C-alpha cells in the first residue's frame, strides 16, 4: 500500500451510539473512519460525543450510563458552529432512541446541506435508520415517522430488510408494541421482487438517491445473506445490484455501524475515481449500469473487509469459548445469563487486531446485476483481489 492515505482528506460528523468500554472509548463507526481518513471528526472525542454512552453496547442485554438529550445534541452542534468547525464533507447518522433526537439530527443535517448548497457535491448525508431487526423494533414507536420525515433530505440510506419494509413490529422484549405497522417503504418484503418494489418506492416517492438494504435473507435457513443496493436515475428508476456472501453462524453486535462507516470511506473513494465528486449526491449519469456504480464498487470492498474480519472474530470467539469450557464442561454449567455475557464478550468484533483488512480489503464477492445472478451461491472472483 502506498504511503499516501487511501482516501482524500475527509471530514465526517458522526452522530451515533457510543460505548464506554472496548477499544478505548472508540465505537465501530469511529474506528474505520479514523483509520482511513486523514482528518475525520467522529464521536470518539468526548466533547463531540453524541446520543448514547452506556458502559457496554446493548447486545449484552444490560447497561449503565447516560443518554444525550436532543437539546444537548443541538448544543454540541451549536458549539461547533460558533467555532467555524462545521466544514464537513459527510454526515453519518445512526441510532437515535426517540423522535426528539431524530428531529435534532434532522435539523443538523438540513443545516449542513443548506450550508453546502452552493457547492455541488461538497456534502453527503448518510442515514442509517436504526429501528429494529428480525421483526422486532427496539426504539420508541415515534421514531418510525420521524425517520420517514428525514428520507427526502438524506443522500444514502442504509436500512436492513426489516427496516425497509412494511411489517407489524414488536418491542425488543418480544411483547406486542402499539406502533405503526408501516416502516420505511410501506412494502412487505418476502421475496426479491418486493424488495425491488420497496427500493423503487424509496427512490421515487422519497427521492432518496442511493439505497443499500442489508441483512437480506428470505429463508432463515439459507446459508447466503445478501446486501442489495441501488443508485437512482434522474427519473427515479432504480439500478439494482446485489452482493451475496456466506452467512456466519454467529451473532455480532455493531456490524451495521461498521458497514455504515466503511461505506462512507469506500463510496467517497469510488466517487473520486469516477470523477463524480462535484455532482449532486454523487449520482452517476443515467447511462451507467448497476455494476459500474460507485455504490456497487464500494459495497464490494466494504463486504470484503467485513467478512474477513468477522470470520477472524468467529475463529477467535470459538477458541476463547473452548478455553473457558474446560475438561469438566464448566461453561455449560454456568447460568444462562452468565453464559450469554461470556458469549457476547467473546463475539466482540476484532477491529483493532485486523487493521490491514480495513486498509487493504480482499474483494471476495462481486456485485451482480439483479436478475442475472445465479441462485444458491455467492459470486466469487476467479482469484482474490487485494485493493490498496
């Protein structure tokens, strides 16, 4: 890899959940950004921390700590403005626990877009509408309509399959929640044609230029999981691609944050390579097909890094749990809660130990134009490419 930074100097304001343990007060969104960019401003710095500071992430099922209020978020941003520190290239927004926080984030995003409106292509808003997964919603019900109010202002959204669809939701504990059955697209997604309809609706009705839908799997027993993306044409029609990867038999917390942060880096890199950094929302001309989109190229690199790091994390987790198990099966004798805590700790994503996989990803799986993909197995390269 060359001595030069792999991405042009990029200033990122990240507003997302943040934990006070693991990786020295850095959260997954911050680490890839700080590693890949010459000058990133993310939520790793206490004076610019936003949203949530528990002692550990919520995958443990318990936490202590504080939530940053909507007013505090607005005050933090006002502090940046008064010191002329809002010359950001990208806004990356993630988890928000209630509608007031979402609205505060929206006000910041709109202000930054207005500030950059005279310089086409100088600013991009990446919105990860974190609401739930696997049929469960784990934010307040008022967050759903609040996010929908932001869609028209975002340039790229990153919902998972559940968040992108129309479906009745339950709270994280499994109890029925009195919340709106409609999430982002108002389309119930049970097969690929319905996902295409949902993405098309997001492009045409909400004018979202770029969409990536993660964790796509219509059959829970399938060994393949997909990421499906699209960049719209000027008439709102989609250019849809998908990348299939083997599913790993493990639950990891924070992978959505990691994907969002890496997408910021790799999309900016791909946009610069294509000469599109001075175009609105970094959108490709209409004649560019799905497989040549910067979003598709970025997704291949992002998933290359992530899959490699998660495979290594899984191997390390298995070794750690085997060591704890011992000759008498001590691990199995522990309480269910203690066992869950041990497994969650062992599954912490090994980001710092695998920095080279972030900097020089192996592109293992290629994007496929929807409809041309063979069913049943990911599209592997004839041989692995390493990207500097």
